[in-house]
């Protein structure tokens, strides 16, 4: 999926500014699959819930109508509801893993590895690729959401980038320091349960 691919636009090196906090993260299949699932939950939550509810209603209606009227068309409606439900489950649970496998290879070819480092400075967030070059700098004001998931913290930006942070691999501080920093720099992006 294009939304999660890394943008590696060369920028000028930031001034020798103090690093407040940093994070190391492997952009491996498991992490990317988790990120894609979270992204789908964040961006298509309402649509997925509406579709699932519609399919359940259609299936229940079809079963009840078939038992009452014994007309074949209700079996067809029920079959369509089941097929669409299976497709929805495929999109939510299988497709992210397949997409992640493809993305890992693209990232590896493009950057020479899958280990990235994110640095947090007073002026913004820097993204360092496996070769040690800082390729992207993001302003705190462009971060729209910081979403904790199973093993990761995902930063969604206004320009549809997604930065992965490994919750267990903060350097120069801890995860608690990260949430304090985000509450200071971009409180609107912090989830309610992490507000200061």
C-alpha cells in the first residue's frame, strides 16, 4: 500500500541540534503488517463497521426469509453476504501480511536494510535510514495521530506518512518520555489514555 511506503527525500542535514529522544525500529514483516492493520483501523473504521453490520443484517434477513418463504433468492442474498463477509475478513487479517512482505523487499532494495532510527529534536522529528543518513525531517505540527498498538507506536502525518516506533527500543529516554514529549509538542495527536 502506498500510504506506508517510506519516502526517502534527501534533505539538508539539520543543524547540530541536541537529540531529546531516539528510537530504533525494524521495518520487518511483523511490524509492517501490524502497522497496515492499524492504518486500516484508523482510516476505514466507520466504513468497515457499517459494511459488517450491513452484511450481518442481510444474512439474518436472508435466513429468516428463506425459512419462512422457501424462495431461492433469499439463499442467494445470504450467499452474497457470506462471500462479502469473507472478503472483508481477508482484507482486515490476511491482506496486511501479504502487503507487508512486498513492502519489506521494496524498503530493503531502496534503502539497503530495514533498521531505521527516529530522532526527536526540539525542532522536529528526523528519520535516519540504515546507511546512517537522515532522509526525512518531519515537523511536530504535521503529526496527526500517535497510535499505540501491540508492539509499536505509529505516527500518522498530514501528508499520509507513517513512522513506526518500537515501544521497547527507546534510547536517550523511555516510552514515558516519548508521551511527555508528544504531550508538549503535539497534544492534539496524543490519544486520551496518554494525555498528560
